[in-house]
C-alpha cells in the first residue's frame, strides 16, 4: 500500500530520491511501508540480509558495532529525514546494528526495486557513488580525530557541530541521546564525558539545563576544539 502523499512529500527532497522522476519516485514509493519501533527495538542486526533501506520519519535510530563481550561502539545517530541501510543494497548484508533510541517511525523501501532503477539511471548511480565517497571521507576523518585529538577537543567539536550552522549558532545543544551513547560516539567513557562537561561549565564556556547545554562562549569553545586552549590544569 502506497504511503500518503503527506508522508512522501516530506522525504521527496532526500538526495537519494531528488534525482528521480515523478514516475520513478512513485515506483519506489509503491514498494514502501511505514514501520513503528519502540525504544530499544531492533531495526536490523549486523550480518542480516538486506531487503530494505530506510528513512527515519521521526525519532532517532542508533547505528553501532558490538564486540563479543557486549561492548558497543556507537557509529552514528540517525534522525528524522536521514537514510540508513542504503549501503547494504550493494553488499547484500547490513554492516552495523540499528536500534531505536526512542519511539520512532521508519519508512522501509524495497532494495531490489531501487537497484533496478540504478540500471537505467546513470545520474542516480553517480549520486550513490558521491555518497559513498563522502561517507568514506567522514570515516577517515573520524579515525583521524580519534587518533590525533584529545577527548576535550572531540567533545567541544561535537557541541559546536550539534548546534547546527556555525554561522548562526543559537547557543543551545539539545541531546537526542543519553550521555553513554554520546560518549561512545565520541570514543570516550561516560565518566570522561561528564568530567569534561563539568570542566567546560566551570570555565564559563557552557551551562547545563536539564538535557540541554547552553553555549556561553563559542569563541573559546572553538579555540579548545582547535587545540589553541588547554584546560589541563
């Protein structure tokens, strides 16, 4: 059953669909469905065969790897209007685990239908290649950050980045995940994350209000993120 136009209109602009003709988008959307997930419910597991790729309509999904001892490494938090699982269309299996961090609605699209379109749409193939290149570069950048940057640099960069446009900072970061998840995403322990947040607060650079952090001195935060200011004292 085709999803209502009100749902489809909200995701029509996503890069994966933006280059499709109306007829092609209709073909893809006719093989889609809306799925509801409760907090903690699994969307897919690493190694599962790929039948669908997904768009988060609302809520937040967590992508992560899990070690045999149960330790998790959070790779990405996927929010409304973002894709996940699309890379699995080409390798046949999902390379990560995906679980709902909060009640979420996810639109599932049939992978085979979309791959068939790629055979007749070179421009769409180019978009997919561009995405994969960007993701590879982001992975390389993240490995570099984890290797070369201190924990405090990674956390301050996260606070600035999560606040949206660097040109128009509104001064408030609202977390969409608990500190354990965010700490894992940044490659630090929850204790280190809390300690650094406390240090930044004591320095007057931020303030904490419930689940939000107010950026009080963005210029100094940028200097910390760039390694120009050290708070190891």
